[in-house]
C-alpha cells in the first residue's frame, strides 16, 4: 500500500509540476509577444490562490512520496499539518472554480486547457483521495483548523490591498484582480458582492478544514501488522475524544 501511494504521489506530483510550468510558459510567451511586462506577469501569476495551493500540493506530494518509501508507521506531525493545509486549499480551489468560474470564458491562446483542468479538478481530487486513504496520517487537534485558515486570510488581505495598485501585464492598466468576483467594479453590487464572495469562500475553507481535521481524528487508515504478529492493538490516537 505504501509503495502504491508513493507511486501515485510521484505521478500526480509530475502532472501538477507540468501543469504549472506549461501555463507559466504560455503566459510568459503571450505577454512577451504583445510587448507586455513579464515581471508584472510573474507577480500576478503567483498571486493566484489556485497557483499557490497547487505549489503547496506539489511540495506535499514530493515530500510524501519520499516519506512513504523511507519510513514506516506514522508521518511526522508537522507533515500531517502541511498535508491537511494543502488538501483544504485544493478542495477549496476545486469547489470555488466549479461553482463560480467554470462557465466564465477563458482567454484563448493564454489558457492551457489541460493544465487548467489539472490545477482545478485533478489535483483537488487526488489530494482528497490521498488524504482519505494514504497511510501515515496522524490525528490533528481541532485548533489546527485555525492554523490552516491563516494563509487564506493573509492571501485575501494581500489581494484586496494590492489589487488597486497591481497592473495588467499587457495593457499596463490598474486595478488587477486575480478573480473577477473580487473586483467591485465588475461585481453586480460592488463591494457588497465582493464581501459576499469573501464570506462564502471563508465558509468553504473552514468547512473543508474541519472536514479534513475530522477525518484525521475519526477515520483510521490501517497499517499492516508485523509479520507473525496477531491483530494489532487499537491505536488510541486514532479516535481521540474532545
């Protein structure tokens, strides 16, 4: 089981790296061809929550594949926390994209179709499956949810503060928002709509975070018993109370 999930993590790791690199290369080429600002493009590219969550997922899968091969038993607690955060962010990415952005036309020639699906659909699904079934997961305290929420809160503040001063790489105009529903100028009810979507996304993140933590506390991933041993005694950490 450990070898199987290590191989799966390695495959998804390579797929996600390829998706990020393919989209970044295409965006750089398109911006250069139109005489735009590549530095501005790079800052904007890494300001997307989708990209940030996928980069964290790539790190987690890479480390996780190695841990499954070189260790036995449970993962280090710091890695379980990092893995929980990546799973939460990518599940949120998948939910928000498919609810709010799926039917918005994408710029032809600048969006890599297969990369878009990997980053918004395949990666979230794979990280969720990995969290549910891969060995090594340890129980988390409920307060871990608030640690998971730190980055999305920081990202939202960064995005809304930076947007009025950020520039669109080709036209050089401001403001620039990574997602249209965060732009009060294009939202139906201005800042009221933006506030609604921010609260909605916060609810999704907290719900996903609580779900991820709940799974770690209540859903046991069995480890094989040592050869020749009888049934292993239940691990009291697998079902903590409180």
